[in-house]
C-alpha cells in the first residue's frame, strides 16, 4: 500500500522538481549572496515536492477511468489505492507545498498557489487539448523554476521571462507523450526535436551572455546526449515503448538542464551538486513509474 501511494507521486520526477527550484535560486543569484541561509532552500525544496506530487496524484485521480482501460496496472484502477485516498493524498501534498512556500515569503506562497491552480487545470481539462495541453503542462514547470527565483522576491520580475524556456521544453515532452500508448507521429517527434534544440540554444546564449558558456557547456552537451538518441529512435520507429523511453529520458534529463542553469548563473561545483541528483532520480525510476 505504501509503495502504491508513493508511486502515485512519481518519486523520480520529484527529484527533477527539486532541481528546478535550485536552478531558479541560482538564476536569482541566491548562492552568490554572503552565507545564503539554508532554511529557505529546504522549505522551497519541500514546497516543490508537495506541489509536484499533488499535481501528478490528481492527474491519476482524474484519469482513473481511462487508466482502467489503457493502464489497469496503476494503483487506482488496480484497486490498490481508492480514488478517495488518492485525492486525500494529493490535497495534503498541495497543502504542504503552499504552506512551506509561504514560510519563505509571500511571493513564493502566491506562486505556489498559482502552480496548484495551473496543475489542476491541466489534470482536469488541459491534457485533452492538443495545443493548450502541452503549453499548460509547460507552464507548471515554468512556474516551478520561478518558485526557485522567488527566494529573492525582487529578482522575480527581472527574470520572469526565463520561465518560457522550461515551458517550451516540457511542451515538447508532453507532445511526445501523447503517443506513449498507441504510438506517435514522426512529424510531431521531429518538431519536438527542434524545440529541444531551441532550448539548448537559449540556455547556451544566456551562459555566453554571462561569460559562463565554458562552464555550462559540459552539462549542455550531456543534456543533448541524453535526450536526442532516444528521441531519434522514436522518430525511426514511433511505437509506444520507444516513445515511452524518449519521454522518460526527457523528464529525467531536466536535472542536467538545471545543472546547466546553475553552471551559467553560479559555479561548476554547485552545478555538479545538482547533476548528482540524476543518479538518485534514475534509481527511483527503476522502482517507480516516471510517466
């Protein structure tokens, strides 16, 4: 029962959400301050775990009937976890995320509330729209990055626009994931590949602007190495299992992208600490579902 409840939260993905907020903190310049306080870092890490966890739990709650047909092995359709228990878990996680964000500052708390609203809209409505759905899902990640930036509230407005980059990336992954069960379209997969390249180019341009491209380049190169081969395999043979592997690679590689953000805005050692979250996420992905 405990493992089933944990699987609803997608533990491997939770690690990528923590990497998001760490990247946001680096963008805000928090790690460049004199002796950055650890408490806000911990509270925002806990906040993103609650917000992301709540979002994916409610995704399964709303998808229970569809999963009963397409993925009957999942905790809710299999009967291991009831819809009521799952909804209670999701609500509790959302509450945890919002409360801990407000413990940091009001800006973070309001962003957390926005993430709750946007993720619920996606879970209930957005996922059913071919264009709005991927953008809606991307907005969740964009706001999550900005949640990290909000650790220094005065930095939110200057860096608000960087939230567009994870929106593009996650929109691409969401487009790909639509073919995970029944197979996908090579055209959609190729478009996603172009969006991947655009994201890498944007992060590289920001790193160059900050004269940190040399520091960020190893992470950007690894990022491309992790995401493009499984995507290309899916393009060549767009069947469900190949698309599933491409989606999984895209989600877990968010950690590498976030390490590149940290390298561009902070330092190589801090970027390596973020990168070290990848083995943990991959280990959890062997035990729990990612998609």
